[in-house]
């Protein structure tokens, strides 16, 4: 993937993916997104096909470890709150790459749909970059920086699992991993309220509000792809979750946010019945 100032959409996506410095990645993302929405960053009709997925550009730190090796920290101390915000910043940085990878990798759409798909995920990348910048600024106020704490690689591992299928990517990244953020963030905000951290709450409230649209984009394109391929959405979604994300769909659930993010009554009823709980599968 190339470096430099790209003049086409897929080259821009590749450039952002390859950029290792988080702040540079986010700055490029925001600049390219502005250019795209101004009509100055078109898809390249003669672009080479996407390369096989590989690890995106990353700084030397944070060290990536298995999730079970990440210490659990309370929010009563500055260090504990910084570690908590660092974990969210890591998610947001991964989300920048996941959005650009969707733009770069999944191009098999009719022209009108391709333009809409690209717009949805360029917008998502732009939002996620801004979220990372907000979190990095708050970390700095607490005397820390991105890279100060260990992190895990679960989000990018899901990108690798879904590299060959836009359908699987839409089901498992926006509708499972990002939807999980809709579920847990209200409780995290309450925990921060308990320790009087209004500044961090303000950042999380922005993220929660804007993540609904990202999950909604995944829902919309998941259903579009199901219709194109003649598949029923719920059995397809359930099958993909059971195959690849068996423990990622668990309560408590933020049903109001999930409804706004495109989960319909059939899906909500099935999830409430526990149909995605690992113990209920044959």
C-alpha cells in the first residue's frame, strides 16, 4: 500500500491504512474525508484490485497482548481512568482502519450503490478519527498518551476473518463489535459520573451518539447484501455470529440504540430469547 498524498479514493484508503503514527493516520483520514465529500477524491476506475489483508500501520506501542492479560482497573484513580480511556482510544483507532479497509476492499457493487457504500464508510472513518483525537486529548489532560497501556488485537483479527466477504464484515464488525459499544457505553458513562469525571463523560456521549449511525450503516449494507444474494437476514446473521463471534453478543442490551441502528423486531426478539447465546446452540 502506498504512502504520500493520494488523489483517488482507494489510494487514500491504502495510505491511511499504511500510516503508522496514530495522529498522522487521523489527520490524513480527516483531510481525505473532506476531499471525498467535496468531490475531489473519486474512486479510481483503473485501480488495481485490493491486496490481501495485512496488519495496518501501527506505532511500536501499545504492546498487544491477549485480552485475559489486560489488568482490570477501577475508575477511582487517574491512572485507572486513563487506562479505561486508552482502551476506548484503541478501539477507535482500529475502527478507523476497519472503515478504510471496507472502502478499500469491498468494491463489488453497482455504481450507485458503490458510491453510497463508500460515502458511508468514509464518513465512519472520519468520525472514528475525530473520536480518537478527542480521547487522545483527554488522555493528555490526565497525563498520559496512547501507547502507555497494553491493548489487544481482537478488532483487527475480525477484519482478517472477514476479509473475503463484505456480508460477513457488515454482520460482524458494525452489527456485533460496534453494537456492543452501544450496549456498554451507557453503563460506563454512569461509572464515570460516580467519580465526577464530566470531561470524559462528554467525550463518551459524543461517541455513543455517533456510533449509532455506524451500526446503522452496517445494518443497511448487511440487508442489501442479503437481498442481492437471496439470503434471509436473521438466519444469515445468526449463522455468522455462531461461526465467528460466539461470545460477543451478550447482555445487557441497549435496545433503544439498537433499534435506531437497524435491528428489527424479529432480531431483537430472537436475541432476547437467547438464540445467540453459545449454550443454546446444538
